[in-house]
C-alpha cells in the first residue's frame, strides 16, 4: 500500500439494460435477427440478479425508458432486489446528435417511464454510447440528478462535472466551471461490450474469450488494491452480453477473486457518490492549469 495502511476499496458493478434499444437507437438496425439479440436482455438480467444475490452485492442498473416499458417484470425484479435504477435515455439515443429540446424531451420521457414502471425517480444518469452533449450537464442539474457516469477523466476517483469547457486545434484547452454534479468515471477497457458483442462491419470488436476480460479487470483491481488502496472500481456490463453462460462463469470468477481480498465491498453508484461528496465542494481537477 502506498496511500493507505488498510485497504478501503469499493466495487461498483453496473449493468446497462439496453435490451433491443441499442440496436435500434444506436446501431440503427432494421434486421429482426440483429434486434432479437436484445431479447436476451431479460434472460441475462435473471441470471445476473441470482449471482448478485449469492454475493449480497448491491449494483446499479441503467435502463432506457423503452426497455422499462417493454420488460416491466425484469425492471420490477431489479427494484425488488434493492438495486439502484438509473436513467439511460429513451431508446439509447446519442445526445450529441440531439438539439436541446430533443435531449430535454428524452430525459423527461425516460424519467416518466422509470417512474411508471418501477416507481423510481432516478438520480443517476449514464449517457447512451457514453457521449454527452454540451447541454447534458446543465439538464441533469436542472432535473435534480446527483451524478452521471459517462466520462473518463479519472479511473478510481469521482470528480466534479463541468460546464463551459472550450477547446480548439489552435488554443490550449480551457476548463469550464465545476458543478455539483458528480462524475462516476467509466472506461472502455472496463466495459464488456467491445470485447463480447460482434457487429458485422466493425473489425476488431467482439467475440473475445472471457479469459482476456478477466485478466484486464483483475489487473485494474490489483493496481487499485495494491498501489492506491482507496477508491472505487466501476465495471460496466450489458445483460445481453455478460449474461451468456461462459461469460457468467467469468463474472463469478471475478467476484470470487474480489471477495477474497480484505477491505473490499460492493456499492451502488449513488451510495458511493453520496459518500464521496461529504466534506467536498465543486472544484477543478488538481492537475488543471
């Protein structure tokens, strides 16, 4: 250990329950075969909920509004198991492609769907495709969100979201104003989708053996545990991807590895964000000029 004599590590297992929405909203699929992959989503959810119960692990499920309307029983099962439910758009639209009014409408529609199906008013948000527009942070603040989880400016430590960043090819980067919205950072190497989900025409993505993913996820955990000693490891998964049999075995092996280490606990994103917020105020990153 370098910074802490006793480890204090939290693991945030997060699941983007996209079902068919990412195929329609992000990929733009028109093939019934491709869209049918999303039907495996609730199958994966049932398997994931059973595994989480085995380890008494709280988790966070980010759910598009259209998924909630289509699969209410799966969403209710998530709520009844006391896992956090977060906002994930309506049909997995990329906010970068939306006007302010369109993004606002989708935010409202997703909130309404989760309230209708699960009686939950989400306070956490994850952008579909991990893309935020220049309007996203202000909208999330306006609608009372406490954190979002789409950016990649840190790995084991949350930070404050900003508005008004400026950049160009000719001038130095200019940091904007920090806000009270907390960023729970993500990373592509801690996401199951690029490793597992095959999309025709996208070379180099999908169908990797779970052993590769296990090695990478364990490596990041080992660095956090051995070299940092304090923080949160946020893993992103998709029920239609991680829920396949051989991948569930990998996930179980990863959880077994984690729980064998003293000082490690599971957390939801909102619980960690609220814990982290205590005694802090919005400020720029320590490395900002």
